[in-house]
C-alpha cells in the first residue's frame, strides 16, 4: 500500500480552477482499483490518497498523470506503507500477495 501526499504550490483558488480534471483522474484510478480513498488535508494545503499497485514505479507513473502534477501546481510525496495491524477490509483491498498480518 502507498500513501500519496500532495502539497499545493499555489493558492486553493488556483487549485479550484483545475479541480474538475483532478477529480476525473481520481475517479479513473478509483475505478481501476488503485485508489481506496482520497481527500483534502485540513487545513486545505494538499491531499492524501490511499493507493495500491504492484510496484512503486507504477505508483510514480500514476502520480505523474495527475493534472495538478502535470501543471506544476502540487508536489508529491509517496510513502510505502506496510500495515501490521489491519482489518479484513484492508486485506480485501490490498490483496493476498501483499497482506502482512
């Protein structure tokens, strides 16, 4: 599992101008099963995505396709996360081959 943290490099007003394209991106990768959850940080200076992929390179590729990234409006940090305490829902999301429990 990966945690993708974005931090805005511009004002929220500028982000809002590009939000529709970003939400299409979120929807696309939610539908492919790569994203479990996503949302804004509080205060609103970026966002968090809980994601999965076979490799970090795949996550980097997905992040490179975010319209906010392409436009240079946000910077990203990718955290590789191995849960040692979790629920059956987590196991379902992450898959048997990556499950640690």
